[in-house]
C-alpha cells in the first residue's frame, strides 16, 4: 500500500489516526451539530445524519454564528468530538474552537485529494493517506 | 509574526495559564490572516453570555480561564444574557436556567468584566473614539463602532473578543488597516428613507444583497440619520448579511474625512428604488390572530427611545404583552426619573436580555410583532414562532388592540 503525504498548516497540534468523514460543502457549526450526540443536523447538507465522533472531519470551512466555537467545546465535553479537523481555510469559528476544545486541526489543504481516502494519519502537520 | 517581549511572555505562559490560552487564540487568528503584528486595544465587548448558547462547557471554559489567573487588561463590557436578572421569575423564566446563567455571569465578573449585559456598550460608557483600535463581538455593536463612531474592530467572535480583553491585544489585520476600510460598493438610495421602519427594511435589503461588502450609501437625508436610525440600519445589515462597516455620505465620520473614498467605490454600484413592502414582513396567517408579544429594543433602546415609546403607551390598557429591552444601567436611571410609573402591568421595560438571546421556547410567545429588522430576521428562523416587522407606531397600536389587522401597506 503506497501512502501519500500532504503538508498543511498546524492550527492546533496533535497526532492521530482514524476514519475520515469528508464533505466539500461548508459546515454549519452552531445549530448545525447536535452537541449531545455529535450528529450533523443541517437540513440538506450531504453529511446530515452522520456522526462526527472520533472521525477525522474534513470540510472546506465553517459557516454561521461565531458561537460555533462554543459548540465545538460542548461537543468535546460530551465526548462526541471529532478526532481532528482538516480545513481548506480555517476561519475564526474553527480556529478558536479547536484551541478551546483542544482538537488537532490543520488547514491550507487541497481537501479534494482526500476525497477517496478511508483512513488518515496526522503527524506533525502532515497528512498521510492512501 | 513579530511579537514584543510582553506578548511572547504571555504566549509562553509566564503570565499564567489563562493568559496563555487567550494569547494562543489571538496569535492563531493573526497567523490565519497573515497579520504582521499585534496591536493594543482600548476596549472590548464580549459575546457568548447566554447559558443557552455556551452551555456547561462554556461555563467550564470561563472558570478555567479564571482559575488560570486571567483577568481583563482593558475596559471590557458584556453582551446580553439569557434573562432579565431582576424580573426573571415574573417574566416566566425557570429557576434552573437562572442558576446556570448566574454562574456564567459570576465567572465573567471574576475575570474583571463589567456585567453591562447589553448590546449597546457605547451608550454605557464604553464609547471608543474615532481611530481607536478595539476588539468587539456583537455584530450590531461592531457595525455601530466602525461606521458611526469611526473606531476600528473586526467582527470578532465571543472567545476572540474575550481573548483580546485578557491579553490587551488583537491581531493587526482586516478592518484595523486603512486600506481595508474603503468602500467596495456604492449604494444609491432613490426612495424615501425616513422612519425607523424604513431604516430597518433598507438594512435587511442591503445585508441580503451585499454579504460582507463595505457600502457607501448616498441619497439618505442627514437629518433622518440619527443615532437611533443608524443603529437600526447597521444591526439589520449585520443580521441579514455580514456587513461590519458602512459609510453614509455627509453623515458618517470616515467618509466625511476622506470624501475621495466614495470615488474608489465607483466601479460597483447598486440602486435602491423602493423598499420591500409589508407582505414581505407579515405572514398572512398572522392577520386577525391575537398577538402574544410586541417587542421593542433590538438593539437595546436608548433612554430617548424608551421615553418616546412610553409616552404613547402611558395610561393605555394593552391586550398583548409589551417588552421594551434596554440596559440595566439605563433602566435604573429611568426608574429614578419616574418614567416607568403608571404603566399597564403587561408593559415591561426589561433589561440584561432580549428576545433574540433569551430561551423564547421557555416562554409561551407564538406570535410576535417587532419594529426591529434584526429581531425580525432572527425570530423568522425560529421554529414555532411567527413574527412580523412593522412601523413603531403600528406596533404600539397592535399592543393596544391585541391583534394584527389587514393594515394596507403599513
């Protein structure tokens, strides 16, 4: 199995390995994720009904209210947090939220390259996939 | 990014773990936006206060900062919370929600933040001067500070504004820089915009059309651009769009100081020939039905606004509940002046909260009328609530009649 590597920018450090949950559609955080179950609620979103818990969550960027940072914190406190977050462009909702909730996060990634990956490994700001 | 010795020492934790966490957030935001350095701020306005939106995890976070020795290093005020701290019981809020909310406020107090609980800090002594750098959350206050006062802030989230308060710094990017404050689109208003309702409707329209552009608006009568109508315009634009700064020709300070900025925006322009009419703001299903609540004060009402609404409603019997939201500091002054006496018991001048941040599902308000474009926008998205946006005078008549009539165009 040949694994490939992409280097990104570390927003919050941390290494991990796990299954991917991938979307090319921006994600609504506040009001868009059930904080007690980790399930994506946003009506009509391709990931509606999926659970973010212990996944490496890959999406272009967040949208909606800046209270979303506190949503990430609540998800983490309820043990429903993703293992890590990978963004194309990290904006303040995610940047602030991952520092508060201590979730590893990388951005400046061409996420389309990860579209067909099942499993990712994050190490020192590098993403390994096959 | 270039950090000074003090900033670096905060980041390394030499000022305690609470300050380190806050500095980490500030520096990360700076990295994301490629800021060259951090700049000192003269004041902060923090959102993320209602227990409903930040939850137990949010409370734990605030307590972690406090236990980590963090405290506000610049004058800092607080956004509205989830209930009226004096009148919560009679207004129908639950004991458990009060307990949770009070703990959040206690944590903010221990971080040396003033418990103003209002979205209009500039009416309460936190009034930045033109050109000063600040870090404010609360989109309507951001819009007012940037546009009407000429201070400089990005549209901060709650934790980012809090981090600026706890370090005294923000990252130098976006609206802190001259070149990013110039208008990007010219708006020609070619219809009459005179009343509070007109400014609310214009704001909702422009926010929807312009997203996060910086408009320079021409064609408004400077006489009609009062602090009150501009507050409503900015709040509505920031709700339906993401406008953090606007200019009004012959009115707002920066476009007056740099009139050639308007030329810069000449390439992109839009024309407003008419404002959206009543059917866009009143659902048919509401007509003829009893109204539960008439809400004023989004953003929080000034002393003058409360006085003017009450001068109409005084000695009147009302059918619907009436809430006029303001800051507790101003409410205390009103009480002293005696303007809150002689009111029907259904009329409440409330403070510390508003209809947008309180847990409306705990109260039994199904049909709400308001004069605020911002409140209309947010309530329209709440399940189980019908809302209408109408002129202030009409709102007061509806309070007295208790129902919404056919009403023609207004």
